[in-house]
C-alpha cells in the first residue's frame, strides 16, 4: 500500500483548517485515513502548526511520501531533520543520545529565531502605528494652520473691499 502524508481540509468556506494525516494514496483527499499526525491552521497569524514529530518520523521511515505543503511543514517542525539524524544512528555514524542532543539544540535555535522574528514583526507594527499617529498629528496641525490663514485673509478682505468701495464712490 502506497502511503502519503497529506492535508485533510476542514472548516467553513474561506476559513480552512487542515489535519495532517497519513493516508492511503488511493483514498480521497478528505476521505479515509490511517492516522492523524497533527493540525495546520493557516488563517492565524502566524500560522498554527501542531505536529507529533515522532509519529511523522515513523511514517517517513516506513516510506510515506509527504505532499509539497506537508513537506515544508515537516521541514519547519524538524521531522525531516530528525529522520536524517536517525538514519545516521542506523548507519552507526552517531549514537541515539548524540542525535537527540543535536535535535534538541536545533529546536532551541529554531525557537529563538522564531521568537526574534515575531518580536521584530511586533516592533515594526508598533513603529508603523507610531508613524501613522505622527502623520495624523502633522496633517491636523497643517489643517489648523491653513484654517488660520484663511481666517486671517477673510478678516483682511472686508477692509480692502470697503477701501475699494470708497475709492469707487470718490471716483464718481
């Protein structure tokens, strides 16, 4: 039986939610599956991914082929890296403890990178908000200054109109 690791769609129209499943390749997309490995919600920011890495590695070792999207999810969560390390253990290039230590170190570094990226995004959003507030203040000040200029010009115009009428009357 050819096995695939793929996404199974759930959720309403326009609000997708996916389960990551191991299924027979001949089964329908949302049909029969062998095991649920996790979930993927692309509508949240950032996307929410829950994955049982050990079970995913098991299915990869038994020959299950991931789809393109699932492959990128497995790569992001480290399942493909763990499979790579376990292959090195099988070839006796390293011990299981060394492989686990490398995987944990990789996960820790990955988490720090993700946290810093989230912090940068949060800072950029805050800076954008501050800049938009400052621009709004500047526009309001410009409108107030323009209104004052218009009022000053309007206050000067009647005097000039009266002077112009007086000149016209004296010319007659």
